[in-house]
C-alpha cells in the first residue's frame, strides 16, 4: 500500500514539475548568448526557473536574493499572469521570447524578454521586460534594474523614509509626509516600517526604471504609483509628475497605511473612506470644507433618509470624478464619535468588520455593538451626529 502512495506522490511531483516548466522561454536563432556554452545553458535554465516561480509569493522565489527582494517584488508583480489572455480565454496565449542578452562583465547580465501571442496570423505584444542577472558562487540570481537605473540620483533620509530623487527634494513636504505617516501608524497601532520612495516624472519613466519596457494594459496611461512591501520595508515608485516630492495626498496616505496594518480582505471600504475624509480630506478638499458642503447640499433637508442615502452611495461632490459620497461622510462622523468615546482600537474593530456587502449585515452588527446604532434608529442617530458636527 505504501509503495502505491509513494508512486502517487512521485507522479504528482513530476506532474507539478512538468507544469512549472511547460512553457520555457523561446530562444530565437538571432539572439546572441554568452560565448561560454556552459554559462549560456546555466543562464537559460536559471531564467526559466525564475519565471516558473513568478506566480508564487515573491519572497519564495529561490532565484531572488533577499537583498534584492524589495525592488524585484514590484517587477515580479507585473509579470504575474502575463501569459493569460482574457479575451481568448487562454491561460497560455502569450509565449515568452528571449529577445536580448547583454553580458556587462564576468558576473552581470542584462536580459530582455517579451510575451507575444498570435491572433489570426497577427502578432500581439503583451509585455516586454528588462531583468538583471548576476552570477554568484556558481548560481544565477535575477533582479529589477531599479537601482541600476537610478544610480546617479540623490538620496536623503528623513525619519524612517529614504527619498531617491534626481535633482531637488522639497524637504518641507517630505517632513510633513513623515510626520503624517507616524500619526497614522500610531492610530492604527502599526509598527512603523521603513519606506523607500523613488520620484519619477511619469508612468512611462516609472515603468522603464522598474524593468517594464512595455505592457499592453498600460497603453495611454500617464501617471501611477507602484508599491511593494517586503522585509518590513515599503517601496513606493511614484510617477505622478511629482519627482521632487512637492506634494502628497493625506487621503491616499491613509489608505496606504491602513493596508499596511490591516489585512485588505477585512477592510470595510465605506469606513476606510470615512477615516480618509476625516484625517486627510479628499481631492485636496479639507475635512471641514467637505462637512460644510455636505450640510449645505444634503443635510439642509429635514426629511433626508440617511439609511437610503447610505445604501445609495449618493454623491454630493462637484462631479462624478471628484465625488464625495454620503456613506463615507456618515462613517467619518461615526468614526469621530467612536474615537472620542472609546479610542481608536474600537474604530479599528469597525474598520476591519469585513468587506462591504450590499446587505451591510457585518457592518451593522459591529456598529450596534460599539455605538448602539442599528438600522431602526440609524436616521435619528445620524441626524444627532450631523447637528453636533463641526462644533
């Protein structure tokens, strides 16, 4: 019986191994590999090993050194699922091609790979990546080119944050940012991790610096910020025309620090947004001004049904893009009340009551426990909070 079990386990292992290696990189004849055949074969085998592990948690990739894990995590995140085509319903539609290998010196290489699919005889480029390889103690390891691409940049450390910038850094804003991070982390009872920030001009520069030469899904995109969190350090690569750190959004910072402290799948979005309104405003509008606008536009009607407006995600902002949502503001008032009466640990309990559900059962269960507010007395209690607010 045991021999059959061992045989089954062995077959499963071989199947898993075969699946991991099912699509090795295609190497076109025109690609110039290292002259040393042993090195060339070792490099290709290792590169395929690195790619075969890219769908696993980044820290488990045995072809990435711990010292390179932080910046390489951002690149690996961009490579996950790159073979898939939703349109074609094919998980292996895009094939990986080795397009270039440049040997810099005895131990360092620059590698470029592309993922291409064929649809009705037309090639479709899904992505191209640039990866560095280094040969240490008889083994190849792979990493993002972020540090190499920003080698000439300047660096300044403020508190727990290291800023990487080209020419200038707005130290006043950087100091304010570090202070806000500390305030938010203290509220969230979160250990203050290190932060590493890179200031790129825009998204195309951001992508190039981390090793993404092209990605189909980002066509036309001009701004973004990418992040990774490894070894108690958060990496932020910013591409929002803010290369000198002249500004930051406290609202977005709140969300970032919350996700650093609380599992994402337990965070209740309306409560999280309420906290962000209260501590960081929204769209550059301060919390007092948001509250004033709400009172003028929405709370001027004594017949307002707050439960219906809450469930309806009513927008009182200036546009659909720059929305201000009633349910978020109501939660800001509730959070303010809970924090004042019971402290922020109680707010965290509501904040982490679970993802938003249409029924809101998880939300109201915790809300009633903390405040006594339920569906039947919701309207009355919210009116009370509105009348007391801003005083």
